[in-house]
């Protein structure tokens, strides 16, 4: 588990801090899932499934950026967070387009 967390960019954290960070990530994904459900209306998958799709896409995006990332002059953690957010939203939009 530690290796997986380090791979997507989590530093070594005490258990309480790790739980707090993961809770904030899940709540943020739930907020994005709810907003996507409002914006996509009938094309959406529902708040819970939107949240799951966003988290899977974000995890894959963070992993891919860690593996194949391009050097930028910006903060690497901020770039990884942006890549993860974009990958989650891209996966949700792609699956919504396939559903139609």
C-alpha cells in the first residue's frame, strides 16, 4: 500500500493525516460528481457512479503523469494534481459520450 501511495505522489504521512487527506479527496470527487450530474442531466451516471469514474480517472492520470511526466517549470505536485483532475473529467466526459 505504501508503494502505491508513493507512486501517485503521497508523501509518508501518519495514519490520521493520510485518512484526512483521502477523505478530502473523496469529498472533492463527490462534489465534482454532483456538479457533473447537474450539468450532464440525463446523460450522467448518477452522483455515486460519477464520483467513482472521476476517482478512477484521477488515479490513472496521476499514475501516468508520474510515469511519463514531462518536465515543466511549475510545481510538480500542482501539475500532477491538475493532470489527475483533467484525466478524471476527461474519462467522465468520454464515458458520457459513449453512453449517448
